[in-house]
C-alpha cells in the first residue's frame, strides 16, 4: 500500500479506561472478523498459540540477557486466508496488556510492489504525532520511529510484509512493544521470530461464516452441499465470503447451485494450487455481474492506492457519479470491496460532508489485497490498452478538477477562482473551506499515489504535471507550506522526474530550486548546494534568467550557511551582476545587503560599508523607507566594528530619523536601543538612558495600539 496504509488504532473502550478507539477490521476485507457482522469466527487454536508465544521465553531470556528489541510474531498465510483478520483479533484481545494502542502499516502496494521503508516510517511518525523533516532519508526516519516507540507499550502490526528487511528496519528497540508481522512466507533473518502458519478454516467455522450471508436455512437443508462448497473453496475465508455474497444476492439459489457453478469453472493451470479456489470464487461473482458493473470492477485495478470513491469510479467507467456510488455499494455487499480506513459509519468520510449533506465523492472503498492481482489480470485480459489509458486519463482529469475546486474555495468571495468554480457541476463543488480541507485530508494519500502513478505511466505527463501543480496548490492553501513540506518534497521530486524525461529545462530548474530550499530548511546544506548548482545549469539550458539569478543567490546563501565567506561573496556578486543587467532594483538592493552581511562576517569592513550604503540607496530609490533605515543601521554596525564610533553614532541617528519618517515604531525603538548601546560605549550614559526611555515608550505605545485598534 502507500502512505495511507498507516493507521493508529487504540484498544477497545471495553478493555481499557480511556482514549477509546476501535481495533481495525480485517484489512483485506475477506477475513473472519468485522466484515460480516461482528463476532470473530474460528482460528481459536491459532489465537491460543500466538498468545502462548508472547509469554514464552525468548532466546535472550534463556541465555540470561535482556531482550534488546520487541518480540516478533509472524502470521503467515496465503492472501485471502484471513491472516490480517487473525492479527486484528489478536490485537483486540491484547488491548489490556498494551495500553498505548496499535499501530498498523501495510508494506505492499496493491500492485504487489513493496512499499519503501522510508514512506512507511514517515506515515508511522505522522500517526504518532512526530514531525519528520522533509526529504529525510530512510535511516533517519526509521531511527525516529524507534525513538518514538522507545517509551511506549504498544503493538505494531506490519501487514503484508514482502520480506524480512522491511520488518527488521522498523522493529522497535523496546522489549515492551510487540510486533505482529503478516506475510505470505517466512521472514528468514529476523531472530527469534514466532511463526503461526494458517491455511483454510475448519469446516464448522467455514459453514458458520457462509451462514452469515445465506442464513441458516439454506445451509441446514443441504449440509452435504455446504461441506462440498467449503471443500471447493479450500476453506479460505475470502472465497467463502465471495460465494456467500453471490448467494445473498440470489435468495432463490441453493448452496448446491453455488457448488455446481463453482465446480464448473475452469482453473488456471499456471496458478498455484492454493490460489485456485479464490480465483474461481472471484470469477463466479465477476461473470454474474451486468456487463457495465463487471467493467467498472475490472477498472478499479487502476484506482490509486487501491482506493476508490464515486468520483474515481465514475471517471474510470465514464458513468454518472450516482450510478458509480450505487455500484460501489453493491460491490461492498458482495464482498468485492470494503469500506476503507478513515471513513465513518455508512461509508461517509469524516468531516467531508458538503452541500446537501452528501460528501464529495461519497465514502472511500478499498480493493481487497487478495483480489487486486485478479483484477489486474482481468484488465490485461479483457480491456484494450487504449481504453485503459483513456480511463486513467479521465480519472486524473477529474482529480485535477476536484483539486482546483478544493483550492479555489479558500479564495475570497467574488474572486476569479470562486467565480470559476461556481460554474462547475454540483458534484465537484465544496460548500466551504472546512469541507474541502476535510476532503483533502481524507484523500491525501490517494491523491499523492495518483500523482506517482501518473508520473510512472510515462504517457500522461501533461496530465501528471497538471495534477501535481493542482495538488501542491491545494496542500499549501489548506495545510500551509511548512506543515505540507514532506508531501511537497515528494511532489517536487515527481516534477523533476517528468522534467528530466521530457527535457523541460525550466521546470527542471524550478523543481531543483524547490527541493534545494527544502533541503536547506532541514539543515542538509551540502545537498541543497548541489541542487542549487544543478538548477543553475538547468536554468541556463532553458534560458531562464529568473532561475539563473535565483540559483546564483541561493548558492551564495548555501556557502554563507557553511561559513565560506569568500565563495558566498563571489556568488552574491554574480547574482548582483545578473540583476543589475536586468534593472531589477528591489533584488539589487537585497543583494547589496547580503553582500554587506558576508563582508562583515569576513571582517572586510570597507567593502561591507560600501555594500550597505549601496543597499540603503537602492531602498531609498524604491521608496522603501523601513528598508532604507535598516540598511543604514547595518552600516552603523559595520562602522562600529571598524572602530569608528562617532561615524556609527551619526549613521545610527540618521537611521532613526528615517524609521520615524517611515512610521515603523518597532524599528524606531530597535534603532533607539542600538543608539543607546553606542552612546554607552562612548561614555555618554545620560544620553543612552534617554534613548532607552524613548524606546520603551515607543514599544509600550505600539503594544497599546495593538490592544486597542
């Protein structure tokens, strides 16, 4: 899965006194808990064995050493065997022993690719409330996860782990935590792992699961057919639920009818024997659907992160939103989908109910992990590539329009953006910024996954660029630049990938500048410097004077941060020459100031003074009186450092006069205090006291004005 596969769930309120929250239902949608109405069915022997493994002494304990890490239990089984349901039931029963709750992370994408460990770690940190720096590498993030879990007593469920490396890097260095890994096979390489391998359910439990769908009568009248059906399904909960949903939709059909039809379906000779029962059950349900519904089901293989709402389904199938919503509900009833995490009762996303009480796009549904490869195989088999590409393009275009609407609703009433969205269909409009922000937060992982898929496709780069641009704007509008920085970093990397692939030098330069800025903000100055230099090269290739000047100045800033004053002054000088040649006066004044700063740090006071006076003159020509006053105050500071206190005093008095003319009371007070310090060093304590009193009066008056506007 992707970012959104990380959920924090608290133990049941029945088992602990406070901070109540539900233990998640079966994440694959086809287990034996939650999906059909309540009580967990079967697997009592496995649950008992798992709980016994927790109590059993580990190798470290036997050898007399304290366990250095969390204990690891492994639930191993084929997808569709109810392995995640078993893990969920185990964590529910362990609620009392682990009061800090349960962390869930899925480690495999719907398409079968392993989720990068860094992405999983970032999602866990976000859930734990720990801020992770944008662009941090995998080792930093996993170390932060271990630190965040060091003082907790919780359960970490790592669902659908592809290999031992994924699990090992996330193990807490805290024996008070418990890790429950869910995987298809063994996790060789993790010491002292406790495996519990599950296969099909016993016949009694499987028939009880089937009865949840069909009612007891159809099973009771033909128990032999029920047992035969269990055998046909290999006792796999996923297959039993699909057939149960098929029977529930056909009240007149008997269990024998289902058994007969299931038996008549051919097997794929290349598929593993253990996977054939689920494939047959899925084929039974798929082939019984109306043609339009079957096509929509197949196209859900294209849903980003395996999640879909009515808008995504509508765009994929080219049908109305209401028809897509109804079909998704039918699929959920058949066991083909389940309500995704982060949606409230009834499938309505929390906090995202806009006009008329209807959430934009309705609730989110998730394609069960065990069905994702079957859907993908059907798409390849039955859909033409051109139709698949068209469906994906429609989905991305719809997403762009929703993101544009989501951002525009934050603009003032009567603005051009608000007027533009007023003409959109009602289904694409949000009633207000709060509803739009809730929608964005609920869909954020899916939207980011959509951007990754669009870039990876390689044939929809124009749509991909539009989608990323709209997503960046929406995130900044609703979350702010700093809180959204981790997402923005990944999105800028996607822009860079497209720009490099398409030879778009200007976009490449812009993406490199954005990434470098985020690197610089998080203290990775060397990385930022390398990217600023790459942006300079890209800007030159694209003949982009803005990017060239901006990159030069940023290279100078990076060298300044590293304390290399010579190189910083050199690059500021290059950027200044570029600005002078283009007559960009505001930038000229700023760069003169930056040059003055590095010359001051380097002790070149003569050059620093000339630069600050040039900056002051530039601000004066622009009519920026506060800027003029600040530049003069910095010139006074340089004069003082150079051992010219009388000149510093006169320049500082001039700066105070300009601050007074500008009407900037805070700046005037700060300059009065600097003037007082200079006078004290010159031995005029009385005059210094007068200036300090004047500064205090200015600050008190300013504070009073703020309180009583």
